C-alpha cells in the first residue's frame, strides 16, 4: 500500500513514517518544516520506500503532488497548541482549515480510498462529562478547538457527498519520543523533562489538580494503522452494531477517541517524571515545581472513553500513562543531555 503522511517530519508524523516504512509500505512524507524537523526523518531518507516532499498544505498543487497514487492519507499536519491559536487565530485557521480542505480536495480528486486525520480532544470544549464519549461534545473554548471541530464537519461532508472514506482520531495529550521540548508552545511533558534534566523547576499552571488522559505515542501508531487498514465492510458493519448499542441518537461518523482511558493530575505527572529521571540523576529528586495561574482556554479535566475505538477498530492500547512516562523519560535522558 502507498500512504501519504502529512506533517510527517513532526512528532507524531515522524513516528508514523518510521513505523510504516519499517513495515514495507511506500510512504510519501509532506512537511513544510515549520514545526517539524528534517532530522526526525533523516534516517529514512536512504530507504527506497520513503519519499520526502518539503511543501505546504496551504498550497493545493503541493497537496495534489503529495497524494498522487496513494491509497490512504494520514493527515497529521496542523498548527497545534491552544495558546498559539489564541495568540494567532488567523494562522491557525489557515493551516488547520484551509490546509485541511486542500488535502480533502486533493485526496478526492486523486481517488484516495481512505483519509485518516488527526482530530483532537479539544473538541469536547466545556463538556463536563467524564469519560468523554464521541457523540457528546460541548462548546469549543479556543480557535484551535474550533478548527478541529470544523475538520470533522468537513470530513463528514466529503464522505456523504463524494464517497471519500474519512476517519477522525481524537488524540488525547499524546507524548513520547521526538516530541520537541523547545519553543514557546512546547507540550508539558517534554518541557518539564527538559527543565528537570537541567535542574530547573518546571511551572505548573494552577494548583496541579487539573488532569489529562496522557497517551503514549505507540498507542497512537496502533490506532492509525488500524484506521488505515481495517476493511471497509468491517468498519461499516461494526459501526452499525456499535450505534445500535447506544440509548441515544448519535451521528454515524467514524470519529474515535485515541487514548488509554486513564486520568493523571498534573501533580501526579510531575511526580512520575521526577521519579523516573531521578533514577539517572539523584539531584533531580530534590526539585519542586513552581505554581502559576491557570492558562486561558484550558479545560480542568479530560478522560476518554475508548469503547468505540475498541469495538469498531479493534484498538487495544498497550501503554498506560505510567509505562509511557518511563519510556519517554528514558528517550529524553539519552537525547537531551
């Protein structure tokens, strides 16, 4: 199978590229290197089944070139970060909506069979329900969340109007190897790990009671592979069976939570990271965090129900948060020192 992976030089995208290249798929990677890095895919450049295109999803012709001949698209390219979207909503919209639509149009016109895209748990917005289930969402709380919700709407329309199979994967706080610890919008885990390794106190927004369903990268790889390869008839049959089990009317879209289904507070996260890194450097055990105000646009708690992905895709995450933290700390210790 030939696969196009957008955002393929980024954190999640590069891990997907590596996985599918190793499994013998023919992989085309598209990235404009605005938040991704060539070094993330450097080791793949010599592989005969890997092709790198430096280009932007905001350019339709580039999208057409990238998807030519592909059976499946894994669309990871986006401008992430809630704070970034609050500071620059226009650029977030241009990448996450205009770019997304370009990829849908290019995929439709090229005869791509299935379009799998990175959705987001931010879509749940102000919904207080826990765990989060796919058919119950709240009001989006940031421009980023709005763009991700619009992605789902566009995907459903392209399925209904043009027959393009679309599958959305709502990621919950993904972390792991190659997640960038640098920059103003670095995610919490690599940011804290970097601080701890350098004997600095990480900042915790609020009192540390906010909680997240932290999801290790290998679980995300598994979900993408299933979404790319589960036969169409099986998808439809299982989706109908799943919807029949619901007591309330739900949309028949193929959108899935991708998480472990756990719940870790920020204070527990800090303790886990500090304890894991202290195995390599005992001085790290003495470091305490610094608390500051909560961040605009953040929701207090996030935990996923993964029943839908388990039932329809056969998703079985192997890494809980604790084992994922251990793997991530080991990688960062060997790559950040």
